[in-house]
C-alpha cells in the first residue's frame, strides 16, 4: 500500500473518483456557518492557498472577501494549470459552492494600485496574504535577451485563455515547431502537454539532474521521498527526455532572435554540478546525436518553476 516492497495503490485516483461521485450525486453542498462572528477578513490572492483559507474562514463564521488582480478567480488553478490537466469546471463548481456559503469575490483588484492597503488595514480585522510567487526564476546565460524567449507563465496563461474563449489562438504557438523544454517538474510537463496540443513537430525535455532509477534504490528506503523516474501523462503522449545537461548559452540567428541552445553535460562532484569538458553540443543534437532542424524564425520559452525552461524552434 505504501510502495515499500510493491507498487503503491493509486490513492490520488481513488480520492478523485470519490469526490467526483459525491458531486454527481449532490452530496457536496454549501456549508454556510450557523453563527456569525462579526469579524471581517480579506484574502489577497485567489489561488489554491487563498481559496482554501477563504472557505475555512467563511465556514468559521467570518465575513470573507477575496481580492484577485486578474480578471477571473483561481490564480494558478485558472491560468497556470492547463485545461487538459485540470478542467476548469472543477474550479467553477467549487467557487459556486463558496459563493453560496457567503464568500465574496472581487476581480481586477490589485493591492497597491486600485486597492489601498491602508484602507484594507482600517476596514478589516485580519488580512490573509496568499498572493503566490509570480517572480519567475531566470536563466542567467548569454543570449537570454534574444527575441523568442518566454517564461512558462507567459506561455501557459495564454493557452488557458484560448480554452476560456478569450483568444482564438495563442500569441505563443508552437504548431509545426521543434520544442526544447529546459528543466523538469510539473511546469515542464504542463508545457510539454500544451506543446503537444498545439501541434509541435517534436519536443525534447532537458534536465540537469541524472536520470533517476526506475525502481527505488536500497539507499532510498521508505519513508523517504522515492527518487524514481516519474512519467506524467504528457510524457506518455510523446517527446524525448535528456538528463545530465545544462544550457550554456542561447544562439542568435543573426537577427536578434534565438535559433538554438548550446549545451554541455554535467556531473555531480562534491555536491555541485560540474561541466564535463568536451561535452558541448547544440540543441540540434541534444538527443541521441540526432539533428533537429532550426529555422530562422525560432522562438524559445523559459518555463521556470523550480527551474524549467523551454525552447521552441521552427521545423
């Protein structure tokens, strides 16, 4: 059951099935408080943390208002996580439940701009800061300034706005292009799945860490986090993964636009990643020595959450 000596059960899927059935049967209903405290609380940010805090505070009997600077409630749930990974209907039904319980939502409310923090301090008994961390992690290598390089949280929200019906197509579209994702984690997988759905010609994902084993090593026993290779549904859909490589610089096509990445292999020495001398190669040959075509109209995305970056180049 715990994956100690055999595969773990799919607890997440079991829980999803239970709650989906509960919604379908009408068992999940608003839980309005029976007693009001008279206290007023404002929650700044409507992502997962903000919504969870707001619902619990409302149920405790407080008057709760959630402020969101975007045009829709949800934060990362709305514009970060792709539709294929979490359909927004799940978010909408929870928001409807929260509104029925008494939580109030206000969009296009940016504290420090059109919302005065001094007014909030004077008007509410408590303020919950749940704004999230929207400052992306950078990749400080030569060529980062080239046109066509974007953070993942520039790329993913646009794709989500297409799904919301705000845009006919994303301004950052990789149809027919070869994509390089620099870094792993959930954000990289989200970019991977989105690139598949936009019709990318091919996708390669680069990871600075060595390839994890397929099974738990004896030196990595339970209850430690299992250091094994994890494959998401996006990976199952296609693409290649290359491990133990680092981006050295982005290559200019001569017009100020990125056309390729120069990479090198790394190895861990005394707890630090060290370059393997003589291992430099272009992203054109990043995987299995096979050349990937790059045209003059290349674009690169940096998708950073932890350290994920993405590069997309024309076929």
